[in-house]
């Protein structure tokens, strides 16, 4: 065993390593949307300049642009302020109408029978797949 492996084993001895959870399709989609929105909103500014305006490290910004991480609400606020746009133009979860619609949808969905809920989910999945493949 090499010295570096021995050192690593000693460092990690007794440390429980918890694997990161796999992202849900919703979380993956949010990251994709945020990355697209950030790229569109920051066309005229470099990531280094954006980091300077927001105080967010460039490595963190890079993670947002590359869909490796999701910005915290505080960082969405900093980005929106620096770019002169509303938070919802970066992260759609800040869209107040979306929240109202989401609450209404959940209330209606909860009243459906389990069979009809499955039908709604099946239809929504089909629509999402069609959208992702470019069909109308």
C-alpha cells in the first residue's frame, strides 16, 4: 500500500461517507433552466465580472452555468440584482404566478381518484417527452 493510501485511510477512518442523493427529474430540469437563463442574461458579462458584482466565487458560478449545482435563494437574489432582472428570470420557482398555479393544481390533483391521478401523470410525462424531443 502506498503512503498516500495509508494517509487517506487514516484520515477517513471512522468517517461515514454519505453519498449524494441522485437528482430528481425536477431538480435536473431546474438546473437546466437556471443555466439557460443565466447564460442568456449574462451574455455581455464574464463570469469573473459577475463574481465581482455578486461576491459569488467564480467556481460556484461555473457550477450554476454547467448545471452542477443549484443556486441558493440568496445567490439568486445577488445574481438578479447584479444583472438587473427579476429573480424569476433566473429561477422559475420565484415566479409568483407559478406558485399560485402550482397550489391550485395540487388542490385539484388531490381530489382526483388514484386512477385519474395516474392518467394525469402519464399524460404529463408524454407531453414532457414530446416537448424534449421537439414535437408539438
